[in-house]
């Protein structure tokens, strides 16, 4: 169903070395559970994001498995330690070959 992939990442652009930073990310996706039926009584196929991964300079720092009970346009919030300047990559995988990713840079002083 949903193949749109608008994302919103909220995190600091700069941080001090070893500072704890909060990251909040929202991805646009309809998240159809597979339990609903259309007006004609036909079951609507499941279409959810199943996996979210965040990598910091290529090293996985956070992973979440998502299930049909998750809301549409899911928001994930987590913290990490700013150890070095670089790139955080956020990736999602889901049903029907859904895949999306985005990146954000951070400068650590």
C-alpha cells in the first residue's frame, strides 16, 4: 500500500565528545496490519515496516523489530553517545519489498 518514504530526523548537528545525544526519527508509512477488511469484505494485505536499524559510521548502534500493532508513521526515539564526527544512517525494511534509508551528519568536538 504505502510506498512513500518521507522521514524526519531530529538530532543535534554538533555535540561534545562523549555527550549523550537524543535521536528522534519519524517515517511516513501507512502500516496496514493485515487484520482489517475492505467494504467488500476482502482482507486488506499486511504492509508494515518490520525492521529499523541505525548505524553510526557503519557500526550498528540501534535496532528495532516492529509488529502489526505499531502505529502508522512510526516514531522511534533513542539515545547514543557522540564519540566521533561522522554519519548516522537510518534504514527501514518492510513487507512488499519496502526499503528506505536516510542519513544525518554529526560533528563532535
